[in-house]
C-alpha cells in the first residue's frame, strides 16, 4: 500500500501541471464513478503506467525472442499490444465502474420507489423521504441521495439545488428522470405518493420484460459463438496442421508459428472480443 501511494505521488508530480488547466469531462467522469482523485492525477497515472508497462514489455520481449526466427514481429507485436491494452485499461475501468454503479441503481430503483411510496403515504415530505433512503441499504441509490443530504445539511444548499446537482451527475438516465420528477414535485408540491406508486409498478414491469429479452437474445449469441466462431477457429487450426504436413507455404509465417499465433493469439483475442461485445451489449440492462 505504501508503494502504491509513493507511485501515486510520483505520478502527481506530472499531474499537478495538468490540473492547472480545467479538465471538466475527466472530473465529471471521476465524480460519476465515485473515484476520489484529481483529473491531473488520473491522467498522469494513465500515461506513466503506460510508459512503464510498455518499456518493461519491450525489454522482456527482446530478451525472450531475440533468438527466434522472426524476433521483430514478436517484439513489436507484444510491445504495441501492451501499449494499447494498458492505455485503454484505465478509461475502460472508469467506464466499468460507472456502468456498475448505473446497473446497481437501476436494479434497486423499483424497490426503492416502492419503499418511498410507503413513506409518502405516511405523510413524509420529499426531503424526509430522501433522508430516510440515504440511511437505508439501497446500494448506490442511498449513496446518491446521501450526497443530496450532505449538500443540504452541511453545505447549506436548498433541496432543489442539491437535487439538480444529482440530476447532472448521476450515470443512470432512468434515475435522472425520477430525480427530475421528484424535484418538480418538491417545487410545485403534491402528487408524490401516486407518482411513486405508478413509477414503481412501471419499472417492475419493464424489468420483467428486459429479463425475458435478455434470456432470448443470450441463447442466440450462444449459438453464434459455438456455430460460427468456435467452428471457424477449429477449421483454421486443422487447415494449418494439414497444410504443414503437406508442405504448403503460408507466406512469411512457417506452419508452426502460424499455429502458435492462431492458437495462443487469435483464439484468446476473439474470445475476449466476444465477451467484451456481450458486456457492452448487456451492461446497461438492469438484470
């Protein structure tokens, strides 16, 4: 842990100069993902880590493949792959953190609204309902409403201004719409209980429909993966093996290297790509 903190301090020596100019988009993304880090720190952490990892891979690949038939291909390929993976890993992790928060909010939202409607039927005001949800266990919904209570009780803002800040920074469009409606009700008054009851039922119905569509589409993707991707790779590997046995020329790669590239390079890459497509496809689903 101390080494990690020292590494962050080293990165911040570069990041403090980045903080001189405003980095609004990065700051908003960090705030949405609940990451307590300055934009300059994050940007410098990305680039310093990328440079360190790329140089390390360059040295290691040079040592390991210097005596191979095509050393430049392996060295350049591994170095560029490391550069791309590490450089994209930080924005991907930031997006993943924000997406997980969004999914947690939308998964808990129907139940939170149902509980809020019970509180509204007992005569609680909108701010008291938000205050109660903030201390309950509704995941990131409680944390988001906790930010509203912090701005009201500690910073002295009015409830509508605090809700507007939440509306601008929450990663969930569904939760943003609910917060807009609650802020409007707080402004004009009345109708909170009926709104929460209706919205909770609508979201629960939508959730069941999304779950059904998820199961149906996932079976289709499974058939595509087994029937298309896996079979194509197996046929390609068999073709390389048979072609090598018959002495067929495959160009710049001998059959053994082409077999290794296909088996240990293309196959894992295609699997990772397929899983990434599935994750991007269903990351917004509240299932």
